[in-house]
């Protein structure tokens, strides 16, 4: 048999090398690049008599799947579980289990209480006991989130409004999940703002698992890379004061999703109308609380719409070392506008992208789609967003956060699943290429013989 020509062997080696690169990339994704923000998380689960045993098992599966997507550890995410009906039982303390395996095992052993529905009592217990330092909660800090996830299927037999407010005032972010015939007004009384992000409903316990990905992403933080983010905000008179307040809340929604610290994400804010005003430069505030307070204090300019002038300011000033920008750090510009620019934006928009800034364009109301596309980085479909109503900006905030996070670090909290699929795809592709190459080699050998 005649040996295969060297170039065939070389090609086979290149195919194998390509597949190996794919596998190494996938492996890196699953090797812990993604971690969840440090969080004290307490599940508050309804096991009243209306929840059948089989349905309660499905709740436990949901809890286990969310836990599997978390970065569990003493310095990362700590998890507790409060079980309630007419009485309250502390099933898992924040200090009890420091590994996923231990947590999941403890969750599988929880039994339903099968009596009434004292949801207010359960929230009060969580506030007084589950989130106490004695039970393993950490000292209140801007760097550590306090989160409660309430799962219920009915109307509470006690008051929840006041106790939920006290919990929120204490810094606990509350997500409320309703199942079946749940009272929706009660969910809204319990949940944190914005309600669109914190209230979920499923028709039955059999489909509660579909919320798993939402909560995995809610706690996921891309933490490998530093980022300089500058908001460029339209403060023209067409926005109107009440909508300008919604814009400030929208900015703070995005800040909530960033890993803000001295070494990670820095945020700057610029407002423009007929002129441009820097509200604060990059690096002035290095924790979320101070940043969000500064955003809330931003005064509305209420004049014209000189977007081109604002973009020039962004390119020439906002990302300069003198304004706090860091060398070698990814630069992200988020431009918000609600109408057509009164000056030319083309050159300034082009310069920003040529400078290497990742530009996002967000339009509301009378914003011009062509202008948004001109501002946005390629591919434009992933970098410009439009909504007709200021009240629906929440959805854009979610998309922007995810895109920034993915750009900085190719990871998600379901990276293991992606890893497995990438391995399978790479192996399948390699097998097909090898089969095709073998056939060609065989044909060539026949010709040579």
C-alpha cells in the first residue's frame, strides 16, 4: 500500500489541531471563568396543604437546579432554605452547607408541612433569623447581595405588605414566584422593584423548572475582566421630567448587573442636550451604592439634542486617562436618546468606533433608527435597541447587561451545558472531516495503484 502523500497527513493534523482548539476553548468555559456574585440567598418555600407532595418534589428540583448554577462557598454564595405553612421551619441555614453537593442533599430531604399559608410570618422569620449573622449571614456590605426567593401557590392568611417592606428596607432583594391560583397582587406587594424583574408566574409546579435559567443568570457575574463604561444620556426637553426619572432608574438597573469595584467595572456618566455636561468621570465611585446615589442626583438639563457634539465629547474626553480611563481596559459607551439629533453625528460616531470603543445605542419614542445604527458597533443588530415607551426600558437593561457581560468573558452560568454541547459538536465535525478525508485518500490510492 502506497503511503499517503505528506500534504494529506498535514491536513489531517490541521483538522485535529482545529478540533483540539475548539475543545480547549470549551473546557476553559467550564473551568470556572464564570462565577456568581457574593450573595446570601434564602429560599422561602410554601409547603401548605394546597401543595401536593408531588408538586413539592418539583419545587425541590427547581431549588437544586438553581443551586447547581451558583458559585457556592464561604466567600461566594451562601444558601439557606425556609419552609413554611402555618408555622415556619428553618431547613437549611446560611452557615450549614458550604458545597453544592451538601446543599442539594439537604434540599432533597425537606418534607412538606401541609398546613396553612402564613407567608408574612415566613418573611418575618427570614428577616429576623435566616438573614441574621448567627445563622451565617454576612455583615451588610455593598459587595454582598441579600436575596430572598419566595415560592407560593396561594393567598396568604396573614399580612405581607408591611413585613415585605421592612425586609426590602433592610437591604433584602425579594423575588416572588407564583404558581397556579396564586394571588398576583400579593406577589407584587412582596417583590422588589422593578416588578417586571422580580415577579414571575407559572401555570403549575410542573413547569417551574423553566425559571431556572432566569435565576442562574440573575446571580451570574462575569468577573475576569475590567471594564470602563460611560453612559451618554439625552437630557433634552422632549424627554420630560417624569421620563428622565425612569432613565435614571434604567441606568441603575444596568449598574446593578455590573461587577463594580476598584479593579473591575468603572462607570462614568455624561448628560447632553444643547451642550454637554459630565456628571461624574470614570473611577470616582467604586461601589454600587455611591454610583447609584450619584445617578439619582443628576439634574435634568431640558434643552436641545446635540448628539453629535456629545459623541465627540465621549471620544475626546470620557475615555481619556485624565478622566479616569484605564489603559488596556475594554471601553463601553452606552448612548441613550429619545429623538433626532440636531447636529451631524456621522463623523463622531465613526471616530468612537475607530477608537476601539464598544458602542451601544438605545432609542426611545421618537429616536431615529438610522441614527441608532450609525452609533452602534458591529454587528449593529446586537448593539442598538429601541422601544416606543420609557416604561418598557427594563427589557433593554437586561439585554445590555447580558451583552456587556458576554463581551468581557465568554461565560454563562450554564457553561457546563455549553461545554458538553461544544465537545459533542467538535467531535462530530472532526468525525465527518476524517470520514471525508479517508474517502479522498482511498480514491487517490486507487489511482496511484
